[in-house]
C-alpha cells in the first residue's frame, strides 16, 4: 500500500517515522477495510432469489460491469485527458509533424463529433 501513497495508520504512526494525529480514511487500516467491504458488499448477485442457492445472475453482473467501465472511461476522459489530475493527451497537427502532451478542453456538445477538430480539442484520438 505504501507504493500507492498510503503512509499513515489510524494508530497515529507513519511509515516515515513521524506521528499523525488524524490520517483520515485512506490509511493502512482504511484501505484494508475498504477492500474487505468491496469484496463482500453485494454477494446476493451470486444467489438465486427464488431458491436461495448459489448461482450467477449474468445479466446483472454484465450490467454492473458496463456501469463500472462507463464510470472508468468517463473518469479517464474528464480528469486524465483534460489535465485536471493527469498530464493530458498527445496532440499533433494533421500531418503528424509536431506533437506534444497537452491539457485539452473537452468538447461536450455536438462539436465533439467533428472528424477534423482543432488542435485543442480532446476528441482528436
């Protein structure tokens, strides 16, 4: 967990040797509890509602999968590509001569469907 940036504990100690009075929820114990919660939070999707026996409700699992991938894709576009929490996206001119990583402004309207956008738009892939 330390590689992910978790350095503090609810016990008040820190991996760096200092003390921390209130590390918040994202401490060693908080991450462990979050993982336990995420593993066991929705086990009823693996049980048949009519019989109570273990089974796979594949349409429900597929729907959850689609929802979570949609959230991940939107988060990547809205935060990483725009440069809010990430470096931006590789943009280049139409001829591929110049290129650089640039924070771009997303096009949220119909102009986002333009196949030949300006350099600043994130719709250029």
